[in-house]
C-alpha cells in the first residue's frame, strides 16, 4: 500500500510557508519565530522525501527520525506562537494538530522499524 505521508507532509509544509509569509509582515519577534518554524516545518517533508529514496533501512530510519524530531520542534513553535498571542490559538489549532499527528505517525514508523532490527 502506498503511503500518503510524502504528500501529507508536503501539504503541511505549504501551510507553514503561508503562515510564515504572514508572520514576516510583522518585524521583531514574529520574524524570528517565523524563521525557526519555517526551517523545522518544511524539513519534515524534505526528510520524508529523502527517506523515500533511502538506500538502506538504517538510512530510511535516520531520515524518518529526523523528520520526527522536526515535527516535534514545529509543534513546539506553533504552541509558542499561540501561547504568546502572536497568532490566535484558533488559527493555529489545525496546524498544531497536524504537527502532533505527523509526529505520532513518524514515531510509530521509526519504532516499528527499529524493533524489526
């Protein structure tokens, strides 16, 4: 069965880019946080995509482990944006939930693969 994870993480990255474009309009802290979340939020899909072309199980596990860490970091930045009222929490709820789901999916994949070894 083909995974929808590469497409799902790409769509997530697109939404992060749009969020960051809005954050960039405000100087100061918003821009700084925008840079952080842009890096982590787009890295999830980039690492999943690299994992799809991995040459070995350890390589695949490595890429997906990095994607998992980036999903956790992105979730952190989204929570921070909401808790500091830089972006109203309701506007971030879907993105925050998706970051959490991606983290759970990636964690499960990595744990299952590591258990097989």
